[in-house]
C-alpha cells in the first residue's frame, strides 16, 4: 500500500510539474508577445531612424525623416499592438475567416460565403488599383512596417492559442479595412427585408403608423436658409423612419457662439464596441506638419482628427444606399464567378456566384430571402462600387489646408457616405458629404447619382452651427430626394443643450457629449405617469418614475425600471398585431411609441385579440406590473435600490474568445464597464431590446473636442485601450476613464528629445 500511495503521489507530482511547466510556457509566450516599446531595433525599409514615442496612455507619436518612414512607423506600431484585429478585419472582407477559425466555428464558412457573394474582396482589389502614386507609396510603406514587425515573430497571443502564425500584410488588406467600415456603416440592406415583411403583416394604414415618417418636431441638420430656393421641391422623402439608434454625434459652432471667438467641433462616432476598439490614436509628425487623431489599425492615415490648421469629425448620413432588387427567374444577364473557401480542419468549399452589371445575385443559401419567393435578388450597393478612390481621398482629407481643399478632397469617394463636419483656425466652419447618393425612378431603379457638386454642403451657415445626431440631413428645398433611416431624439437634445449658452467652451461641449437625459423619455413621461398598475411593486415603481427627469444615470433605479418596462410596453402595443412575428420585429420604435402614447395613434393600445377596448393607461399599468415581477426575480425586491449600472454594462467583446465557453480566456479578453445612457441619449449606450439583457454593444467609439483657438488643447478619449494584448497595461486602462467622461490631450509641441515624463521611446534604425 505504501508503494501504491507513493506511486500515486509521484504521478500527481508529475502532473503538477507538467502543468506548471505548461503554465510557465504559456506565461512566457504571452509575456514575450507584448511589444517592445523601448530601445533600438534594426529593420529594413526605412531611410533613416524612425522614433515611436508612446505616451502614458500608450499613444504612439511617430517621428521620421520622410512621409514613407512615418507610415512605416505607424504600420510597425499597429502590428505591435493590434495585428490580430487587423487580421480579422481583412479576413472578414476577403472571406477567409474559416481558414483561420473553421475548426472552431463552422459559422465562419457561412460568413465567408456572404462576403464572397457580395464581392467585397473584389472591391478591395479595385480600391488598390485606383490608388494614385502618393497613396500607393503610403500604403506600401505601411505594409512594409507591418511586415517588419511580423518578421520578428513573438506574435499576438491569439496565434499561440490558435496554434498558427499570421500571414504577411498586403496593399489589398489595407483597402479591405475600408470596405469593412463601409459594410458596417452602409444603410438599407436588412431594413428592406424587414419592411417587406411588415407590409405583409400589417394593413397599409397600420404600416404607415408603425413606420412613421420623420417627425415635424425633430431637427433637420442643414437649414433651408443655406440653400437657394427652388421652384419644385424634391418629392417627399420616401423612407425616413426614425429608427436609427446605432449612430453618431457631431456638432460645430462658429466663433460667434464660443467664449474664445474661435470655432469648436465635437465628434463621438458610435460603433460596435470591441476589445480592442476600432480606433487607435496616433500622432504622425509628418514633414509638412503633424496630424493627430484616430487611425484604424490596418490603414496608415488619420481618419478622424486634426492637422495644424483644421479639424474634422464624421457621423453616418443614414442615406439609403443599398437596395435589394427582385427579378423574375431567368430574366437576368449574369456572369458566373467561382470561389473556393478554405476551411481549417475541413474540406474546402467551392461555390459559384452570379454577378450582374448592377451587383451580385444573392445566394438564398446564405441570405434570408424568403420574402422574395422564387425571384432572383440583386444587391445594389454603393459599398460595392469599383470606382472608389478611398486611398487618395483619405490622404487628401488629412493633408487639406483650406475648406476648398477639404471639399475637393472628397471627389472620387463612394462609401461609406458620411456627414463631415469641419472647422478651421481662420474661423471657417462647414459641412460636406462625399460619396455616391443614388437617384431612383418611380419604380425604385437607380438611374444615376447626385452630382458631386450638388451633394449636401454648406460653408459658414447663417446659424453659425451644424449639429448631427444622425437626424435628417436635408431641408425641403434641397433639390434631390434623400431617403434613409434617421434618428430624432439625440439631435433634439443636442440642440437643446447648444441653446443653453451663447459662449460655449470645450468643457460645455464635453458636458453635452456626456449628457444622459433622454429626450424620448421626457416627451412620453406624461403618459407614463398615467399608468394604472395593480401590484405593490408596480405602484412603487410608478412613484419613482413619476418624479424622474429622464436622466439615465447608472446609479439610479429609474432607468432600470423604465428599460424593463419599455419591453413590455412594446408587447402591449403591437404584440397582438404581429402575433408570432412580434419577437422578430421587436425594436425600440421610439417615434412610433411616442405617437401611440402621446400622439394620435392611441388605438394601438387596444388589444385586437380581446372584446374589451383597452386604454393606454391600463396597458401601461399591466406592462409595468409584468416588468416589475420580472425585475424583482432578477434584481431583488428592493426596487428603490436597484441601479442602472448594475444591469447596463458596456461589453467590449473579443471576436473569438468572448462567449467561447472558456471562462479564463473570456475574462482575459473581454472588458466590461458599467455605463449610463441608452440608445436615445446623447451619451449613447445601445442594448438590444430583444436580447433579454441590457449589455451595451454599441456606443461612443471615441470622443473628441477640437478647440480651434488652440488645437493642441483638443481633447480625446476612446475605449477600452490602445493595446490589443490582454496582458498589456493599455488593454483596458481607458475603459473606466471613458465611462467617467475623462479625456486627455495629444499636443504636438514636443519632440523625442523633449518627450513628456513617463514616455517610452523605441527607435527603428535602418538595417545595413
């Protein structure tokens, strides 16, 4: 027995030793894959020393002798901090996710087939072919920098876990990053399917009420006074349902409205949250002048930011630039295209797709096309244009020195179409939107595009402001139709806050960015206060909400009460009309809900499945009772001590390991941060009303306030951090600062010799 016990002990000891060695190896590999941020490294491909100076937030400030050396430097830094993110974006566009992850997730082959069917990889190839000499040199230098870092080995920890190594970076991969953004921001594809389904479920009258037009009370971004009068206004906007939570904010004021007398510009683009985030702050200290702001890992240029004389910020236009056009079977002239999808750990998949002159024919095996029956469906999208000169445009925008140069820089851009807000140190402010805006005939067919010089644009508007919360862009006297999907409530609140003073400062702009008061809630509170709950918990909740001001404060109970309630309000209003399709079409439907509760559409409160004529007050009361019963089960009986932040957290998820079922990896790679707000607040925090949780998946991807009186005093923040390495100090360090509304400056008045305290300097030196 003694020998048996000793044998078991020896085996256990061996297991522990092997586990310890394995853990030590993993620790070593993970630690060694963190980027070198100090010292000197010899690299091939630069003409002289390149210095990457990282400040205390991990932001690289790139110094070099030539433009190409600096683009090499930012490529090297991106590869150090974010290469796995870059790899995932290019693979999504090229349809090559399954080649990396197919053995773990069979769904990646499905995603690849969708990307190949759309032809995204062909768009990326065309974008490179369209690039001019200067843009191509920048892209090549960037790729050289990326590949110089990859050649050193010690790859990102994801590659260790996946037991593979990354492939080199190519010019088409940088173009793919732009296609990735266009795919994320182009509007119209899914909405068209949903609207067709709703048209079959509802009567025409119900459909018109359920998908209301843009409300009369909501702000329009550009004013009629800034456009010449026309004899015949454009026809009414054919689609302007205000159902767009996933948007962005930007506003610019002229000096007549600021304390300094110089323009101020604010921008907080709202995008899907991820770990790492989409943006990577950097300063490119180019010979002709520094450019500072947000880059996208995979591309060498500053997308959102400022140079030495101007600043710019973007929001999504919401214009409908995608159509699904059905055709009778056999009526199309097509050409076939064969695609082979490599699947790691499985057999390759060979697919044949069909293309038309207008766009690809969607394969019903990979797209939800049941509403179209047996018809062939062609995807017509500006994001698929082979004419995109995005590399030249992005470079020219970054280098522009005047308003006219900024406007001209956009010529040749196709997608994603953005509201571009602009401010200059000479006092000029403006708005422009480059891209392809389709012109449609009465049957919805595309007949061309709005000429570039006729696109919505204004310099120095009479009001001295341009403010966007993804609201409707053009006034009635704009001569072209601009169908789309627009938001209403954030813009309303932004306008309210801008009107509070005539002497705005960077602090007041930042305060507006962090505003959590929902204009939607304040508009429907009178109806909510009339609810008739029948339970103790319902009445307790109603008392709290009755005294509330609509502030979605993470430390208060009322936002959680309201958000639980809102889902049940939706079911009470239109669950009976939609029946078993309710869950599929459940969404916030904010303007529709307001029209029912405080407008002219109160008949929706009646349950059509009963003989009783229910009132809105009774339905609201029953919905509140049901919501509070569910809330008590989840958050406990002490309703007054619930907090919104307890339930409502920003989730920065990793594309592979979040939700992987491996708790350790999930904790390493996923960042969670309690936040306030919701999809209707300026400080937006979007959750899915269908999901059953309040996890925030879409929010301010960055915040910036540009002070044209002192551009070095401009302020920035993004989350969760600069690094994509989960063991880096800069992987999640910015998330709590972002949630708290803090920010930092990225001044350009120092060199590597005078770098701020706690900076880390890495010098890339030319190899012999």
